[in-house]
């Protein structure tokens, strides 16, 4: 994996990368023979880096083929540091670099060694697992403190406090519109921030969303709402950072894309290579109606019991009625609101759709005012809104986790990070013979990257992306027919029969 080029060298093909060194430093910050650590670049068989909007830490692994017995001579005991810089060739900007160096970045920390085995008489192989400093810092510290400020300010305090997470990285945060008195009861920093994230409300007054994400990427930490990934601060849809498409293209002898019929590279072959998806599959899609019904994605009744005045309140969440109250990756509902059974909606002359069954999931939760001397509820605002916000928060989480999830393999692009919005296009199967025709109306569209696996092996840099969208690009439409008309049968009941 050695590389004699420079980061700004001319890029020859999509996936071309620069990784000059990988230094492994022992517990004393040294290598076997020098103070700069041991350069294991030539020993590395595979380097993996994992990042996700659902993970508070960047983690990774490096597979080593060892002929020097580094385990015994360095030695390796689980307190080492790993230093490297990985970048796509042609750009040296910070946004394009995975910088884990000591001079300009943040080294990774080794915490585990696994899979040690002998390849031959002179070579052994094993896997070193590493993570960011904050990962191990979180395991060693606890937060026992009360906060009386905006939620994002409390998170910032925990994030930078030398007694807690003590992070030296950038925190990209979205201000919250709510503040409250919150007592953190001896939790790890990540758990404390997770508690605050559940109670955070976006500062965008046009949004009724609830709940924030806290995650780390190779470019820094993020504390923000799902909606902020879909739209900007003035609620305008974000532009895709990259456009991908699945097309069958010819390859040259080295596996590089060539798009003309004579087998000659065209001028923008690198750009085309970055846009092309090598393979893809859908891990799940939003049309698992049974699962989403049970999870409360469509309908959900939240019963809040007010401990202070001994009252209770019912709030029914309705997916279709509230879809436009929050922002989404794509423009339209992922499921239509046509009637699905014979039952009639109370007070309306229509039969029920998927969102008209609030008892599909029922949640009971306590709430109160004056827990800390103020007339507010769980979210630091009017206590009567707790149930509606909880129903909205749970549905939004379900739409992300149980929405349309796409996994695809692409050429390595080190500037991509979880939370980026992309465009993915795939032709409809019936249009496969006509390349200029329409893309698939349900599965093409705007996606949010939720996971990235960076894999460098055998001089090849690829990325495996997992992406999610909580809507569709083209409207599914709505049928105004009753279920009786759709089913084409009368809702008559058969008589029960006793078994002889």
C-alpha cells in the first residue's frame, strides 16, 4: 500500500487515492526502532473505517500481515495509537482528507486485537481494532451535573469539558429552540448527550419535528436534527453533494471505466467513474406495512399522565396529516392514504387508511410541570404538547430506521460523510432498452447517507454506503374509492359454526 505520489497529484481514475504512511505507536509513543512509530503501510492487508449517523464514534480495523512479531516487539497491548492520512487524489483540502495524523489531525486509538493466526513459518496475521479518542474517553468518565440552558449549549458543555468528553474536534451543531433544567444522573458523556438529544427541538419555527442526532464522522462531530440534513436553515431543499446512477459500462483491462464504444477513455471518465454505482441492493423498504403499523409509524396513541395535577391526555399521531409539518429527504408520502378496511373514520364519511388506526401502538408516559420549579414539560415547553411531540419523534425515527434503505458500492470519495444528501438514479426495468427514458419513480431520488465503510485493500479504495430516504420522488397518489369498492365485496359476516 506504499505510495510515492503527493496528495495533489493528477488523478488517473475514479477511486485513485493517497495513503503515504500508517504509523503504529506503542504505549510510549514510539516504534521498534524510532520515535515516529512503526510504519506498517507495507504490512497492511486491509484498512476499514466505519462511520454512521447512529454512532457516536468513528471506529475501524486494520488487518496486518506481520513478519516482525510486532505484538511482542512493539509491543501491542491495546493502548497504541494509529496515525495516517487518507485522501482522494487531486485535492488536499481538509474536507477531502481523512486526517488521523498527529501533526494536523487526531490519531486513532487501538483498543483490541483479534483473529491472530499463523499464515506460514515466517508470517502471522491479525486484526487491530481502533476508534477515536472520544470512544475510549466516554468509557472512562461520567457526567453528574445539572444544566439550565438550551439543549445544544448543554451538549457543547459536555463535549468540551475537560472532566467529561474533553474533545478537541469540531462540533457542528444546530441550535435548539427549547431550553430546560436537566439533571444528568451519573451517565457516560455519550448517554448524557443522548438524553439531551431526545428532548431537543429544532430552531426552525416552521418545523414540528422532535429529537436530534449526535454522531461522529471523519470530519468532526454533529449535533443536529434529521430535518437539517434534508433542508438548509431557511427550509430550502439541500443540493445533492453527489449524484449516483446505476448503469452498465465497459471496463478497460485495469478495471477503469470507459464509456465510448471504441474502448477509449473519454475526457470526463473520472467524473463518470465517481458517479457510477458498482452494485446495489435494498436492505429493506418502506413498504413493510405490517412492521411500520406495529411500530407506530403511521398511527400512534400517546397517553401522557401528568404527575403534578393528576390528569391524563391522549394525543393521536397521524402520518398523513402531519407529513408536511416536518421536512423529508424526498417530496411525497412513501405510502398512499387509500382505504384499507371497512371501518369508518369517526365523524367523517370515509373508510380508514393506514394512518387512521392510532391504537396500532399505544404508549403511556409520565410528565409533569414544576419538576425544577418551571411550568414546562419533558421538552421544556408547554406540558400539553409532550404527547404530540413524542408521537412525532417516534414516527420520524421509524421512518429513518424502517424506511427505504439502500446499500451501494462506489469508488472511494474521501469527501463523503454520513449525513450528506445524494441523488441516486436507477432506470425502471421496463425502460432498460431505452436509456433516455424515465428512472424508477419509487426507488430513485434523494437519499441521506447513514453509514459509510471506507475499504482500502490491494491498492483499491472503495466505499460501501448505506442510504435512507423517508419519502418518494413521485407522488403515489390517493384513491378516493371506499374499501368496499376496492375489495369489490360486501362487508357481510359469516355465521359461526360449532365444532361437532
